[in-house]
């Protein structure tokens, strides 16, 4: 009816339910700032995005469990969204309002030195690009890290003997452009844990936000996927290919009918 096809299903259970079932906390900005100094030092705040929150709740939960496994306290902020879809579709006035509201939520935490992580790397980068240009460039800067940027600040030791598994990493094209060092950061982390990670150079997966879900774009979307991603997925298999972008994982799932993992899931598995 709206010209969209293969739209993802909402996660069941939803993120808030799954988060609470595992004894993890959801706090407001004010509640985080009211924690004791020791508690603030241990806090790592997850800045939610609508894509992983509503469609990949289990992935966000695993991020929280990994943070906890590493000795920190994962904190989920109340959901506001970040306005990526508004910006893509040209609703720039609405986007400016959303960006202002999100900045007001995150800025005090950033100023307090509390780590902020965006679960999906491609959308976490909105704070370095679209937000910097919104509201006439007047919004204050907020530091939100990608998952691998935060993990790279920690000290890892090898967890037992080297694994015989060989993984292939495919980055979202936005991440490749803005933080090209991400690939080698993941590779270094895997190496420290005795894991082998190949960097697979591919272009756009063909999803490109909502582009791949729009009915009139189906042949172009599939054609882009077949140019590089299809071969990589076939080479490493659904259990061996690792993908950082939500939209890219969605593209693989709808075409190959298989779910592929984010690299943090392998790290969590290794540490467990």
C-alpha cells in the first residue's frame, strides 16, 4: 500500500522487556548524572537508534551483555530516536527538532565523560555528519562512539588457544567512508582474542537505508548486492560473514534467508 516490500518485523520480545529480564538498567540522563562517582565511572550508555531497537532488540541486548561481561554497567537511555529517516526523506525541519532533543539528552552525559555508544555504526555516525550541519550548524558537539571505537579503548588478552574459524568482515559503506580504520580495529581485537578476521572489500549492499525496500528499486537493489556482497556471503557462509550495518544484515536476510552476525557477537561468544 505504501510501496515498500520485505520490511523487517518488530522484535519479540521488545528491547525494554528483554533488557529488564536480564537485570539491566534503563535510566534517564538525570538519573545517570545522579549516580555516585564510582557508578558513573562504570557506566556505559547506549544511545538507541530506531533500527536496532525495534528490529534487532536481541543484538542491542548482546551489546549490553558484552559491556557487562567486560566489567562495566550498560545503561539504556529512554528512546527518542535520532531522526535519520527524517533527514533521508527531506523532512529537515522535523530533523532539526529531533536533533535538538537528542542533543539535549546526550550532551550532559558527553560533557561528564560518560561513554556513549551507538549500536549501529552507520547511524551512530549521524552525530558527526548530519547533526553538525543541522540547525544552521549551531548544535553543540556530542561524542558518540561506534562499538569498535569503544572496544578499542579497552585492554584485551587472548582467551585461550587460537580458533580454527575464519571470519570475513563487511563494513557498512558509510562506516568505510567516515571511519576507514574501523576494519583494522576489528581485526586487531579479533587477533588479541585468538580469532582470524579477514577484511572483505565490497561496495554498497544495495539496501542503502530504505532504498532497497522501495518497490521501484528492487532490480537495482538486487543488482548492487550481486556485484560484491553475494560472493562474499557465499565464500564465508552465513556463520562466517560478519556485518556491522543493520541495513546490510537486513539485505542479506531477505535475499539469502539467513541471519548473519555483528562482530561483537563473536567477541561475546569468545569471552563466554
